[in-house]
C-alpha cells in the first residue's frame, strides 16, 4: 500500500492532465483508506 501511495503521488506531481489528476487524487485517497483499514486489522491481530 505504501508503494502504491508513493507512486500515485509521484504521478500526481508529474501529470499535467486535469482529468487524470482528479482520478489520481481519488486513487491516493483510496490507497490511504486501505492502508488504514489493513493497519487496523493487523494491530488487532497482535
């Protein structure tokens, strides 16, 4: 998840197309949400 988030932020920084920028921002938010969900699951297993 961290790697996906990192590369999405890189793409967002170099991309100049506004339509793609919006889609990339949505994917960044989704990636952050998934990271939080999986982190919560892992912390409950400990």
